C-alpha cells in the first residue's frame, strides 16, 4: 500500500495517547516493520527485532524523552517519539520527531493527535526547535502532517539513501517550540541534566 495514496477519511478515530510501556513494543515493532519492508519512510532496510526496538525505546527513556503510543480500544494504532537531533551538547535544545501510524488507521487523524501531543510535551519540558527528517521527498503524508503542525521545509539531502533500487532524498523540516531563540539564557530542558 502506498502512503501517498491514502487520503484523509471522513471518519477520524478518537484515540487515547499515553507514554509507551514495554508491553507495547511488539505492536510498535509490527507497525515499524511494515514501513521498513514496504516504504521509503524509513531508510532502514531490515526490520529491527522486538528486542532491538525495546532497546531503542529504553534509550529514549534514558534520555528522559517522550515515547508515546495512540491506543484505540486495547490496540496500539500508532506511536511517536522524540530523540536528540544530534548528541553534541550545543544541540541540547533541539529534538527530532518520529511518527508512525498503523496502516489500517491511516488518514484518520491519529498522526495529527500523536504529533500534537509530542509537540506539547517537548515544548513543556523546554525544547526550542523540533526537526523532522522525512524519508523521501514523495512522502506526501508526512510532508502534509508536518506542514499542518507548523513545520517548514528547510532543506533536502539529495540521494542520501539507496533503497528498493533507487536513490531517495531526505527532506528536512523544522519548527520552533515555545519561545524559540528569543532568549539568550534559556533554561535547560528538564530532561537535559539527567540525560547525560
Ligand atoms: C505520516 C503519517 C504519520 C500520517 O499519519 P495519519 O494518521 O495518516 O495522518 P492524519 O490522518 O492525522 O493526517 C495528518 C494530516 O496529513 C494529511 N494527510 C494524511 N495523509 C495524506 C496523504 N497521503 N496525502 C496528503 N495529505 C495527507 C491529512 O489531510 C492531515 O492534514 P489536515 O489535518 O490538515 O487535514 C502516516 O502516513 C505514516 O505513518 N506514514 C509512515 C511513516 C512516516 O512517514 N512517518 C513520518 C516521518 S517521521
């Protein structure tokens, strides 16, 4: 199924968003594996195992950063997390987002709900810039989702990925969080001291 072919359904689904727990990771892995196998949204080529996804989830927790899941009934229908954009200390106010929605629930507002919550969380704890590194310049859904949430295209990394026998671009989008760069003595994000 092509991401680009999914249009918003007239029936948005109401989901509950909460922090992910370890028991959610098998469902998260299943969602991610789908996109790794069949799309260029991720530049990975082999789906990581549940054990590897659990290690990645734990790493986000160790950074005191949010890893969210969207729940419908008892089912994980999407997830989103923030990770450090770069590890070097000068980047400490800058965060990168990722959002993935179960293919059965595309176009039903789950991405919007997850990204809203992620932005709110990261703003509240003191981050100032959020970056999206979008896999594939033809990823209309991700470009639309991020535009909708105040991101602007700031560049593209041409042909930085080779997957499914073709060269693929990454598009960089960015938005300010909270007071952005208006202060020359910003408070550290809540998570920063503990994270390092
Ligand atoms: C990108 C993704 C998270 C969007 O999730 P979603 O739940 O389908 O999106 P929503 O239904 O909340 O829609 C979000 C916005 O994008 C728009 N949109 C969604 N799919 C679209 C598509 N295929 N083409 C154009 N616009 C689209 C919607 O109209 C909506 O805009 P609006 O609120 O102004 O109407 C989902 O397609 C996905 O998981 N893609 C694979 C992974 C990926 O690319 N993640 C993002 C990079 S980190």
